[in-house]
C-alpha cells in the first residue's frame, strides 16, 4: 500500500528512510507545539485548546501534503503570523481572536482560489525581490521584539518608549542562556536543538522553584473552546481588508519560497526550474490554512525545517505523514506544554528571528530605489507592531520612490494598484 500511495521505489527510497526522515523533521519543528499556544494565549485564547489545535492543524496539514502532493514537507502554524495574530490584530487593533481566526480562514480561501487559478505566478512575479526579502526580515525583527519583551529584556518606558529591564533577573538570565544554548546546538547540527533549549530552560526553572511542574503526559485537552469559533462576518468588515491581505500575502510568498527552496534541496526541481505538482502542494497548504483556522489556530504553513528530513533521505509524502502521526501523539504532552514559561520559548523566537533577518542580504543595496523601500518595510513592522502596516508602507514607498525618480516602468501594475489602494485605505479608513 505504501509503495502504491507514495511511489517509494520510483523515488529511490524505502519505508525506514522515510520514517527516520519524518522523525528528524518533527524534532526540528516540534518547538511549535510549545511556542504557538504561548503566543496565542496572549490573545486570550485558552492555552489547552490552542495546544490541541496546534497539533491537530499540523497533523492535518502534513497529511494533506503527503497524500495530495507526495512531498516530504511538513506543515504547522507559522511563526511570525501567529505573533501578528496575537499582538497585532488582537492586542494592537483590539479585535477578538474569533475575528482574527475569521481573517485567517478568508485568507486561506483566497489562497486556495489563486492556487487553483493561474493567478499565483502573476502575483509572485509582480513583487520585487527587495520587498519580498524585506518582508521576511521585517517579520524576523517583529519576532525579535516579541522575544525580547517576553523575556523581560525589553520593557516599556514613558520617555523613550522602550528600555532594558532588570538584566540580572531570573527570566532574563535564563532566556539569554537558552538562546546561547540553541545557537550552539544548531551550529553543531544537534537534532532538535531548539526544542532541547526550551526544555533545558524549563527544567532549570522548575528545579529552581521558579516554575510549577504540571507533569508530562495526560489525555489531550478539548478542542471545543476554539473549534469553529471564527467570526466570518466580523472579518468581512472593510477595515480588516489589510489584515486579511497580510495573512494572505505572507502565507503566499512564504509558502512559494519555502516550497521552491525545499524542492531545490531535495532534487525535485526540473532542469527548467519548474517544480512538479507545485499546484498540489499549494492547494495542500491553502487547505491547511483554512482547516487550521477552523480548528482554532493561526495560519498553518510549510516549514523550512523540512530540509532536515530531506537531508536524511526523505523523498516522499511518507515523511510528511510520519510527522503528522507524531503531531497526533504529541497531543498527550499538554501538561508539559503548560509547564513551559514564556522566557523559555523566547530564545526560540529570537533564534527564528535571526534566521529570518538574514534575508536582508538579498536586498539590492547598490540601488537606493530598491534599498530604501526595503528598509521602510523591515523597520516599520516592529515599530508599528504590525506586519500589515509594514507591507503597506513598503508598497507605498516603493511605488512613490520609483515614480519620483523617473523609474515608473519598474513598478509592476499589481504593485502600483496595491499602493494606491493602501493610500485610499489610510485616507478614508485610517
């Protein structure tokens, strides 16, 4: 059956190799089952239900990728968009988490439609590379600020807006040591370095009496508090168009870039640069986003950590299916998830931020008309505490600078139209 479904011989692999690859991928991305509930809890979502939703959404996403596209690519709620969900849409704009889930669901529906129709490539090709890289880096800076806040390193200040907290406090020291440990483990290619860092900080905190230990295994918490709770009517309001667009935009480009990078790493890409079954992979991804919102979590997306499993020989959807099964088994770890303090997950956030900010190296720094909008995009995301605002400012500045310097031909019609729509939105809606 496995041979018929996943075409193992055709892809020059076997069951053992695929399962080992799946375990490897799971260990490199399992940190999300601890980090995602902690972040969405900031949006007043029930921790236990979000923990269950994270595992269920990840498992379903992995199964969709396995059986629709037959790729060794795992999915889970994405970093960056979960922070935007909690701190931007709910915390910053004041919307309910039900409305935010509605925005995620609608963005998934639109993503599915443009994946089926030949619109995706037109949109992807329309956005200049500098803006794409700046958006990724800006999300990284956004995550970094949240990580510094959660660890107590950065606190509010009435005169300077922000300043450093008490740097000798237990949370700050533990978060700092946790970050150093994660970097060291990842540099030495220790499998599961991020999750090891989280668990080590948690163990030290429990041993020092700074954190209560709730246990390791228990029956899975109920999904009912968040299941099918998205508020679609609230999400359809005009003022939330940019929020839906931000979820859609980031998911679309993050997924496309991740899938292409993993296809290249795994040798799936054809000599002409095309990726077989790419439309199926994108359909799996968009379907996972919709289902994830329905079960109660932020946008579910493909994980670049899948590269670890590909490096171990994963070549088919059996690798992704293995990851999905492990996420189901992880449902029984809810007490452990509840024992992990925010300053233990902060180092993981900051490490992911470091990986994302390196995208700035791809910006065309020699061309100020490309570099300036990129800086505007990346800087305004953390400073406005909003991915949507960073994207909007980036599009507006890109079009305005190109036109002002007489290089209006560089502005793709899609970019120009979106820039105008963003200006209209700010003038008439705010």
